């Protein structure tokens, strides 16, 4: 698998987890949902930058 795939997969998983936590903004987990969603975005960006930054089209 290409470099960065694990980071992107983790970001998607954390994003889905955060989406489930945003049920009510007055609940006790709203801050945790905000933190998890920011972490998910950072993981997605890190994975995408790893995939874009690596040149896999080098010819011999």
C-alpha cells in the first residue's frame, strides 16, 4: 500500500467516531468530539501529504 494510507485510514476512523459524538452540543462529550475531529483532520492531512510528497513514477 502507498505511504500515508494508514494515516488516512486512522483519520477516517476518527472522523466517523467524532461524527457519532456530535449528537448534542450540551452533552459532556462535545469537547471530546471537537478534539477528535481536529485530530482526524490532522491525520488526513498528514496521510495526504505523505502520499503526494512521494514520487512513485521514477523510471529506472
